C-alpha cells in the first residue's frame, strides 16, 4: 500500500508540473493574440490619422528611449471606432504598456511576462522563459516566446 501511494504521489507531482507549464503557455498565446489585436487597432488608427496614438509622455525605465504608459491611455483613441473592446491586461493580469516616439511615427506594445517586471535590457528575439517580456514594435514581435519554456 505504501509503494502504491508513493507511485501515485510521484505521478501527481509530474502532472502538476506539466499543468503549470501548459497554463503558462496558454497565457503566452493569449497575450500574443491580444497584442496582435492591439496592433491591428493602432495600425487602423494610423491609416486614418497618419500617425500612431500618442503615449502621453510617460517615462520609461533607464535604457529605453520611448515614453510609455499603460495601454489605457490610448483606449479613447481606439474604442469604439477601431476596436470594440481594447485588451488591457495580459494573460497574467498585468497591464499592457504602450509606447510611441515623439513624432508618433513608431509604437511598441509590451507585456511584462509571468513575473510582471519589465526587463530594462531585454534580449530581443526568441525567449525561453515565461518571465521574459513579450514586445511588439510597429506590428512585429521583436521579443517572443519560442520552443520549450523554462
């Protein structure tokens, strides 16, 4: 009986670990999908206005050059004309951030990943950790999850 209980305990531990990984992967995919939706709305706005929505002059952590703000600052520009519902939170219930340069000719949408902490010098390109930021610039992902996550 003790051996059977130990085997069941080991199987439950393995299943729980895999379930956590599957849930984080689903959160990443949802986050990337919401970021594509935001990019579609921002690009539609830019088509009509010849510029991207302004980020309202918030300061970024050191090492980054664009002003940033939570995505909420551009909701009035996008909703309801370009997006019926603007996604505000990523898969881990943290606010997306939005950045635009001074001339509003470039923009970035960012999720701070599972840990909710912005990376001051992201490694750009493929990432292999759930804590890594997911960054979309001018409609293209410049940092994104790929492969087996740690």
